[in-house]
C-alpha cells in the first residue's frame, strides 16, 4: 500500500491515462500536419523549377465533374470569316462510292478554304555604289540609294535587309525566341543564311537609331490618369538588377535598373498627378492590386490554414467588391454608392477584427489590408481606377519567360537594345500598328525620318524628326 485511499489512487491513474491519450493524439495530429506540410513544400519546390510553373493548372477537376470543351450551349456559332481573296479554285470530285461503283445522286457542293504560305525565296539586291573625290576640296563622296540600310563596303559589304532585321527584332524582343533559333529559322524556312552574332548587331543598331522614339513614349506616360507598374528580377552579365514595366492602355515602357522607386520618379516625375496601380511606390497616389491578396488567400486555403472560415469570409468580400464593380452600369448612382459604402464597412470590420488574429497567417493577411485599406478599395470610387494590376503583370509576363530562355542581358548595350525594342514592340501592338513596316521604312535611306503621327502625344500637331 502507498498510503493513499484506493479511490484517490484510481482517480489519479485515470487522469494520467487521459493525459497520455490526449498527448498521443496531439502528437499524431502534429505528425500528420508535418507530413502534409512536407509534401506541400516538395510540390512547391518542384513547381518553382518548371518553366511553366506560374501559368500551369495546379488543380484538376475529377473526371465526372469536368465539363465539355468549348463554349456553353446558347452561344452563337464562331467561325473564321471567308477570305477576301481566293487565288485558285479546285474541285474535290465525288463520282461514286468505291464499294458500290454507282453514280451518286442529289449531289451538292460545299466550300472549304485552305490558306497556306508560299515558298519564301530571299531577294538579293546588288547596289553598285559610286565613289569619287571632289576635285575642289578633295573629300571622298559615296553614293547612296533610298533602299540601302548600310553604307558599309569592303569586307562588310553584305548585310540583311530591313524586313529581315525587323522580323528578327520582333521574334527576339516580343516572342522571346533566341537569336540562334532565329538564325536556324531564317536558314531552314527562308533560305536566308545568317548567324546569331550578325542578328545581334543589326538589332542593336536599330535600337540605337530609334532611341529617341522611346524617349517620346516616356514623355507621354505622365499624361495618363492611371499607370500600371510592375517589376521582376533581371540579370546583366551575372549581376542582379530589376526590370521595370510601366504601362498604360496604349503604350508600354521597359527600363532596367535598381529596385528602388527612382526609375518611376525619373519617368513620371515628382509632379505626376495620376494614379499608379502597383504594389509599393509610395511616392505616388496608388491603387493597390486586389489580385495579390486573393491569390494569397487561395494558397492559404489550399494549405488548409487554421482559421479557414475567416479566410473564406474576406475572400468572398473581395470577390463581392469585384462583382459590384462589374454591375456599376446596371445600377442607379444612388444604389451603387449605397452598396459600395456597405461593402467598405464590411471589409473594414473584418480587418479590425482580424488584424491581431491568433492565427499568424490571417494576421499577416489582415495587417497589409489595414495599412492600405483605402488603396485596395479605391476602384469603387472611380470607374477609371482598376481593381487589379493585371495590365502591368501581363505586360511584364513575356520578359519573365524570356529570362528563362534568353538569360537576360550580358552587356549595357544589350540592356539598351532590350529596353528600346521591347518598349516599341509592346506599344506598336497596343496601338495596332505594324512594327515591321515602320522599321523597314525607318532603316532604308540615310536621311532623317519622321516619327509616325500615331506615336505622337494626343493633340500634338507638329512633326518630330529622328536620325537613324
């Protein structure tokens, strides 16, 4: 006997067993949670090494829940319009069924169009350049032709034409194809023998000559009401830098430098009166991107965060705000302002309740929302203000893919070429202009060139000359 009453001894044994059981259950739950987090970490680590990781689907529906591909029932039929020009017409005859060998009856004729590329053959132009000396001053004089793109003679008397140069620039600085593959494409598909080094020098020359056009685009950005800004890491000869993208509805500018806001200040100026849609850049009036917290909420919910209900509540609130934005035109002004005020109050109440939440994940989500609450909801006050920075991210997306393929830039001259040509190509595409046609005219001849009127600031009636 240990000196304790039997009832007390039994109760202590029972309490000890309950504590051991609770501890064992807690340990088992922690071990299961640890395994789940380890699997998630391995999955994220593998995903980061895949080229398509940012854009691939991470979750697929079960086979029974997958819908049919294509548009939903009720949509109008979608088809390509018939071509404006038909070069030749052929008959696909059907006389009889091969097995029966009996002539067909009730025959009808249906039309099918097939569009193909013609065989491409390079056009070689020989310029007989006259060179002489002035008997008066003794200076050397060399003749030029309007279609020439280079005045080099001797060992450098062979060069690519303006169309090939512009096409190489488009492939490299818009589509992200490396110069070596472009050279293979030109040689294999077009019969145009060239090398990566030559293409690099030609596009660098085009960028150097059109640098002034990029400066004209930069002067137009401060006049926009909203400018989207985003940045990503970049490399210059093994040294880390940052690539900044400043975009509006009809223009885009790329510039490489540090991660500070100095680049945006340099381009937009201290007196910029518009809004910047971004993450950061507190030197300006900003409108924060709602897509970033929504993306973070999806990640936390996928990781089965502790307070799932709180995350689902704020996620639904932000999605309700985006839906309210889309319904603005269908509501009266008074009704919309009433719903917008209610929505802001609901978001504010959630932030106030969860800023000091015990769950660290929820707290880290609520505190940035509290700090920039007005910037996140500013899109409800003015329809011109975007709710997300999707335009900035989509403008920069090609550079993220190019970084994985083309290894960024090796020299400062490569940086300048990238800044100029990427900015011009993105702007030409936004405005529906033909970059190849412009570059062909710009490169030909040695005289000054006018800036296209479609690239000048709105309301500008003069002309600006560029010297290639």
